[in-house]
């Protein structure tokens, strides 16, 4: 091939430049909003290292943590525009783009990690990736974080009425708004990065999040009460820009898939321990009161929130509802 650059410029150097351009490694920009020492932050780093190693640096993964480039909703536009090639948003953020993902926000849907894993690996995971693909995002894998807990400045939230008149920050999912509204609270959907400051200024009274997020972002500094409710599972979908993926040579695709598999397996092993460590740190804070909600108390929430199940099973596609493991129970 004799490049046109050579013919038009009359300089062989132009041809060389073209080759250098072609051989430049693929750069995969990966944006996420949490701290680096969290389940998602650490899995992202593992993934990047594994890709680097498997492709001898030909695929260069650059991570932007802590929402330094985009907040969670902006990430979806950036992915569509191919400004970033990979994101790993929390399920509740995806509901703004695909209502079928509301399913994760139904309160007390999963009672332990094993049930969540079954959902990731089974029909539910498949249905949801199929659904998000119709909306222009390529679903790669599910990543773990853990169950959400509730923090509040003035009291525990053990019974539904304990939330009355408190303002909670939630992610932008209608199910989450309605959950708190049904029990007499109100909600705000500030981006994750703003939560610490909004707690400090008193614009919100409480939060719901995983222990690793509550600890790593310092929310606990403004909160005296932590109720261990485990009311929803907070997990992530790793999403890619479909054209970037399609244009990646098959050997690189394979390397990316293998690296994702390794990071996912590592996270599955470690995410619960990372949240446990955060709980340990929180127990150390003198001002923090911690209460572990029991099954009878959880049952009261379930009763109070039952109408959400009825409403959203009419909004979430029936194929997705039916894909729930043990949907008959
Ligand atoms: C949030 O509360 O916005 C988070 O759960 C963010 C995340 O990605 O964990």
C-alpha cells in the first residue's frame, strides 16, 4: 500500500506517520463515580491491569474514578458519544434508560448474595442485558457491591414510620422515590459526589447506600444512626459502547472478556469482605449508633411496600418479571 499521503505530500515521512497512527494502542476510557478503595473501584483497576497484561499494552484502559469526568447520568451520554467506552453504573441509574431495571429496586426482593448471584447468572441477567442492548448499550457483566443500608441524622429507621418527615438522598429511580414516599419520607436525587456536602448543609437528613460507599465517601461523619436494613441490592452493569466493541479486533475482544471475567470473579469473592471492613470501621466511630434490623421488622416494611410490587410488575416487562429466580414465591 502506497499511502495517498505520500503521493500528495511528496514526503515519505507522511506514510510513516500513518503507520504510527494505525498501530496506536486502543484506548478504553472507563468512567465511574465511586472511590478507588471500594468494590467497583478495585475491580476496575484489576480489570485494567489484566487487559494491559493480556494485550501487551495494545489496549490501554484509563480509569476515571470519583466522578471526576462525569456524574452517573452524564456517563450514559458520554458512552453513547463514545467519549468513554466503558461505564459501570448502579442498577438504579439504569432505570432512567430502561424501566425493566426497576426490578432491582423492589424492596427486599433478594435476601442474600447467593440469590443475587443466581439472578446475575440466570435468566434475569440475560433478559436485562437483552433489554439494555435494544437501547444502544452493550451489557458485558454484572459487578457486585452489596446490600444497601440506611443512615439518618436523628434516629434509626427500623419501622416504616421512622422515616416520616425525613429527606433522603436516593439514586434517580422512581421505585426508590416511591419507597420513601410510601413510608412518609421525601427524596432528593443529588449525584453521588454531592451527597457528603448536601448532608453537611442539612439539605438532606439521610441516605441509603452500601457500607463501602457510606464509609469511603465519609457520609457517616454527618450521620449518627446506621440501620442495617439490607433492603435493596446495589450492583452494577458494566456497559460498553457497541461500535467501539465491534471495531475491536477479535483477539483484543477476547482479552477484554477474559480480563472482565477475572475481575468479576475477584469481586464476587471480595465485595462482601470489603463491605464488612467498612462496617468494622464504622463501628469504631464513637458517634455512630448501629442497629441490625430483624426479620419481623423487615416484614413490616415488606407489608408497607407491597403496593410497589403490584404497581411495578405492570411496568416491568413480564418476561423480566418471570425471569426472577423463584418468581413463584
Ligand atoms: C450512588 O449512591 O450513587 C452509588 O451507589 C454510586 C455507585 O456507583 O455505587
